[in-house]
C-alpha cells in the first residue's frame, strides 16, 4: 500500500476566517491523507519552512482577503529557492478568474474558487501527486 | 401518505428536524405577552415599526479614507439612514498601513485607518451629531473609538450627543472570526474600560455589539449562534459588575448583532427566543430593574456565507428573503448584502440594489404595518420554544465549564462550530442540502462588474503616514504612549490615556504596540 499523501493546509496573511481551511483539512484527512494545519497568520517563510520540515507533497493555501497576489508569488519564489518545486501548491478562496490564471502561470497547480466541491479537491490532489 | 414523503427527513438548514404539521397540541400556551411587554418575545416596542422603521445601515469601507468618505456621502444621498464603517485587516489587527504585515492588505477589506488624521478624513462633511455611526472594530476598538470621539470634539459635537455603536465584541473573535491581538483577559479589561467610559460620558453610544453574526458565518447552527452570543453577553455583564458598576448603569446600552440566514422560520424564531432569553437572564440572573436593561436590541445582517459565486444575481433573491426574516423578527437595524458579496467588496450598483431591497420591504410590502405578524403561528411559536430550550442547555454547559473564557480556552465553542460547519458541508456534498447554482441547477455564469482596489491605496496611505510622523510633535507622542503603558500596567480605565495619545496623533500601531508590550499577544492552538 502507498503511504498516505501529506498535505500542509495553511492560512497566510492577516485574515482569520478559517472555516474553509478547517473544512478542507478535515475532508482531506477523512479521505486518508495526513494533514498538518498551520493555524492562522503564517508568513510565506513560515509556510515554506513548515512544508520542508513536515516533508509534504502538497501545500494548500486558504486566502479570502484579496491578498493572494502579494502572498502566493512569494511562496512560489521561496519554494524555487529551496529547490522544492516538486511540492504542489493549491490555492482556495476568493480569487478572481484573471488572478487565478496569473497564479497558475507562476506555478500554482490549481485554484479552487467558492463553491468548489470537496470531492473535486480530493480527486485533484490524488491525481496530481506522483507516488514514489 | 405517500411512503417517500413519509420517510424523507425534513430539517432546517441547521439540521433541526421539522414535524409534518404543527398544531395546537404542540403548544401548551399560545398567549405570549404583547409586544413591549416582558419578556419581549414579540418585540421590544408596543408599536414596533409604526413608530419608526428599522435603520437601514449598509456596512461599507474600502481603500483610503478619502474614497470611503465619498461612498458615505453617496449612501446618505441615496436615503441610507446610518453609517457603518468597515476597516481593513491591518486596522482590525492593530497594524499601521506601513507595517510589514500590512503589505498587500491595505484597503482590501475595508478602509485603512492608521491615525486620527485618517479618521478626520473619513468623516469629513458628515455631522457626527446627526448621523449615527456603527464601527466594526474589535481588538483595537478602544483606540478607534477614541479617534472617533476626538473627531466629534473637533466638529464641536459634545460626547453626550454622539450616537452609534462600537462592535467591540472580543469574545466572538476568539470563538469565530479570529481577529484578536491580546490574550482574553486583558482584552476583556479593555472592553470593560469602554463600557465604563461610555456609561459615564456617551449616554447615546452603544459601547458593544455582542455578535452572533460571525459565529454563524463560521458555520454554526442557529441555536449555537443564539446560545454563544447571549452567553458572551452575560460574560460582559459579569465583568462590568466585577468592575463595581451597577447593572442598570450600563445594561441599557448593550446591543446585539445577529445573522439573517436562509432558513426563514428558524431565523424568526431565533430573534424571538433571543429577546425572551435575554430578558429573563437580565432580570433573574443579574437583578436588572430598568426596563431598558431587559430589552434586547439588535442589528442584523443577511448571511454572507449563503451567497454564491455561481449565478450571482440569485443573491439578490436570497438577500431579500433573509432581510424579510430579520424584519419579521423585529430587528432594529439591518444591512443587506450585495449580490457581489462572494467576489469582492460591493460595487456602487450592487450596494444600491441591496439598499433598495430594504426600502421595498419597508415601504411597499406592508410587512412593517403591525408588530410580530407571525406571533401565534403554531410553527413559529414551537420553534421559538425549542430554540430557547436548546440555548438554555448550552448556557448550562458553559456555566459548568466556569464561564465563556474557560470554555474558549477549552476550545469548546470553536469545536462545536467546526463540527457543525463540516456536517453542513458534507450535506451539501451529498446533495442532502441543495444550493441553487452550486450543487443543483448549474448554468454558465454571466460575468459581473466588480469594484477594483488597486495598489495605489496602499502607497497613498503609506506616504500620508510618513508625512504625519515627520510633522507631528514626537516628544508629545512618546510622552502620551509612556503614560498609556503605565495605565495598562495598572488597573485604571485606559480610555482617557488612549484619547491623549490619539489627540497627539500617535498611530493605531504605536498605541497597540504599547498594549502588546504590557499584555502580550495571543496565539490559539489550532484544532481541526
């Protein structure tokens, strides 16, 4: 049997609305993944360090405040610096279509907008993580 | 009866089972006292909206104080009857616009206010003696309130004349919205300082709006929203009593804020039960005598979390139904969400439709003609009683834990809400609960025009702040901040010291840093 997929669910920025992050974290855990939830107000540095230490295959960023254009590219740059681009980054939250396209060009694997189904997110992660 | 109909479970959006029919057998006693009579289940006023319609108060704020001020003038011209300030995240967290953690967040979720100068701009040309203003600010509420009172002074408006509401409900921040700075106990001391200061100096200002809105948005059930909010209210009363105040000195100015969600009858029952429970708690638990202490007054806002990204025009309909529930439930003021809520802060067009929704309810529908028009409905009366009972169970559990702060430290309300939100999401996933346009009746969305907040707001605020720091009397700033730090270390009321610092143009971040040094910062243990 394959070892479970490891996912870091993170809440960057100042926003404290963690309903989505918690629901996703629980859904991924119920789907058999190992989930580490960082808690609130994480800087990109803290998130990438946690991803390194926890040896995760996926980072899920939950951002509802509109600060995604400032935060997500910094996470991507740090992953590149640390040679961790094999870690898939997915973003969930209030991200307009044009911003979502721009984030994908920066290397984000997927952006899930409001109303996305839990099953779709689980399936995406299962499909995108290459098992060693 | 059709077998499929007989077996299907009907539940409210909170998961409460609903009987096939309600009749007199479910109600031992239908004769609830008239509106205006204890325990006010049917409303706090004898005539309700015949005396005066609810206040139509759209929560708004974005980008710079200059831009928000323009929006306020627009809303007042459109017939809005009160203002409600939305602050951006750095302001809510007590950081100035030029703080590192504010990067990318300035003006995004509300207006950016770092100093008295920004507050002066925010209310330029708005007479604070005439317009009532509500401010959605919590952890640094005392500081923003001091700025507001200082602007009133400048306008020549006495504090006895200013009227409005400070949200200032820190307990629900630990429970739900998570915009806290300091640990619970020093935070409660600051809240108590404002309640005490308000009782002495601002008789027409509500120093707190005890809020269920955010608890519900975080995914709670209707009963959890009701129970945690009222139990929070009792906690504030206990702290003020411990401070040495008499209950009737401050209780008349306590106000509440509830969500108006989609399950129509459940919401109406929630408001009715809230009034009844609060009246009994104030009379029997705290010995209040003044009738005004017993009457629960509340603002309501339609449920942002119910609005969808998909088919956004449907949100106008959802909001209208929710607003109708709030009005039939006897709300004192109302915010209706805009159709673009799931995308961004509202465009001018979207906010105008939201305001017009209230005006149509108030002036065309006839629903405001008589108080509590659903009183006596078997269903609504039964739901009201059930809601009251279920909230009472939560009160007992929280009392047994040693009160709300102990419950929060145990993670109790937080995990109750997280469980409820997960159960609901699973029900949506399984299509046991349908959301039109999301898991049923999907179609291609039409794009909508959105309000854009560009990076220039941040640059503008940062520049203005640099100029202020260079221009002001920095000796006076550090003197007032030192005095504030000493007051925070002691037990006196901090409000006069905050006012001195604000008048010297000490910034929000500097004042909150002084408190951070004395009180420390709070971090929660995250549970999933």
